[in-house]
């Protein structure tokens, strides 16, 4: 009987600890969708226009780790949004990008990484970079 009570106590403590880890970092495993990304960006007053007229050699629109991005124009600059199935897939995608561009001169850009998404904004416009960063932070904000 004592062993059973001890086992129940141990399992309860372990369960409480794992629940606390989830509460401390609830978005760690959250997967974001393209729709969520589009929504937080447009809610910041940033207009997204679908971009289809880019050369296939453009490194910011190429497939990374099996994922092809959605591509937009933002103030005449390119915005690429990759939505991977997991954080590790996103990390592998960024690694692939870095391998492809290691020996190339890449134009000024900003990369944003969050959970399963990777976003590139190809511009040196710091104001827009900051606005995009703030918008994407909304994905991680508690609701």
C-alpha cells in the first residue's frame, strides 16, 4: 500500500512539474500559420501585395528544407514568409539558406525567426524592419 501511495505521489509531482514548464513557455511548441503571420503584419498597417514577378534565382524565394515561401511586396521591397512544420525544420531551412549564400554577396535584408516561421525582408529600411519585428512579436504575445 505504501509503495502505491509513493508511486502516486511521484507521478503527481512529475505531472505538476511538466505542467509548470508548459505554463512558463507556452509558445515554445506553438506552430504559427501563414494566415496568422499575414494578420499580425496587416494589423500593424503594413500592406501586403502578392509578388509573382521575381526571378527564380532570387535566393529569398527559393525552396529551403522542402518549403517554398509566400512572397509579398511591402513598400516595393520583397517579403518572404516560410512556414515550416516545426522549429527544427525552420532551423534546418535557415542553415540551408546560410549554406547557399555563404560565398555570395547578399543584398541588405533582415531575417526574423520565431517557432516554425522564417521571414525575410529584403531592404535596409530600419523603420519597416522594426515595424515588422513588432508585428511578428504579436504572434508570441499572450492572449
